[in-house]
């Protein structure tokens, strides 16, 4: 009985030279869908559904291409048998380069996913889930390893200008109601302030989003996802809520009234906060106020100002 000889399949990447010679900055794959388990500082490991970009450079000008399947299989190994954390991210970048010996000396990977956190409401302490868009990026370039964490954090912003204009209208309404009364009844004023005639105008506020990217210092050993989100929310004071009761909504209204801010104010608050955290060697901040007054958005962008670092 004869045994069939396995067919020798062609390997074009190895056997064929480049049609046109030249080195390439990055070659790889984008938008790979993959489940992962994420490990972060002070949080339990949790599964996420991620989209991944994976690249290496091509230093051999005559090589036809890289081995994309090797990058994918290394990601598959991470997905099935490991946890995405600070250590595995560094290992993955080195494995990308080791798997392309003679072809590559730089590597890049980017993971994008929603990270869910249980958040307590302001007064009642009811809990609910909030999903924060997160990116974890690693780059190995010329012997230097750079790890970046990015988060999007929603919050509420109330316009200081509209608040002042609303207060003026309330003052005018008060003067019209009680201006000629020389003996004002405090109880009557109290009741009047609880009516729509008493609070004749309210300032406009809008849902806003702070987009923040930080470079993690080399001595960090964990991904500070929730720590960075907490720092941002504590700085801005008015994070959007999950589960709320009436007392929570009232407290949210109070916080908005006591934390009036233009987009410039929000960006400067975050800039000050991150400047106090030495574990982040560089940062980039963009605050987006999705206006309720205008059809356009109000935006402010700032960076730490590190030489050779982020640019606005």
C-alpha cells in the first residue's frame, strides 16, 4: 500500500525577494478581535473583548515580508494561557522581535477594550457598572521600552457663564417679586424659591469626556487602570453616575453647581493632578465638552511638556 507524500507548500515570504527594495517602518495587523483577561493594580483579573493592533518593522530591504502568523499566534498564546498585565506586555513585545530575528528590531502592540468598574452612587451608595474605554499600548524601539495607558472618562460640566446669567435672572425675578416690600417674610421667600417662578433659569451643562494618555515609568509593575480613572474623577468632581436615587441626583446637581468649569478649567485641573503623580512620566489630555448650547463642541488639549514627549 503506497503512502502519499505530503505536498510541499510554497513559502513566498521566505523564497521570494522584494519586488522593490526598501525598509518599512511598520508591518503587521490591525483590528484583531480577541478575548483577553486583564490584570490591573488593585483589581481582580477580568475578561474583556479586545481589538488588537500588532506590528514589527522590516529592516531587511530585500525581504519579501514579515511572518504575520507568528504575531497572531503569540497573541493567541496570550489570550488562551496568560493575563494581559505589565509583565506579559513587555514579554510579548520581546517575543515579537525574537520571532522575526534578522528582519525586525522594533515592535508595537495596542489593545483597545471597555473596562467595567462597579461604582457607588453619591449618597445612597447604590452600585452600578460603568464601562470605560481603555487602550494599553507597548512599543519597543531602539532598545527602549515605552508603555502607555489611555482612558476615556465621562463627566458632567456646567458652564460658568450660563450660571452667572441664570443667577442674574433669578435676582431680577426676586427684585420684581419682593423689591418694594420693606418687610419681607422669610417663609414666603423660602416657598417662592421652591417654584419655577423663583428659580426662573438654570445654567446649561453637558456630558463631557476626558481623554487621557499617560506614559508609565519604568519602575511600575502593574497596569494602573482604575487608579488613573479614580484620579481623573476625583479631580473633576462630577463623574457621570450609574445607579441613582433622588438623593444622588440632588447631590449630583449640587456638585455641578459647586464645580462650574469651562473646558480650559477641566484641562488645567487634570494637568495639575497628573503633575503630582511621578509614576506617569508624560501625559496627554484632551477634554471634550459636548455643548448643549452650541451645535459644536468645546475642546482643550494639553500635555506635560516633556522634551521629545507628547505634542498637543
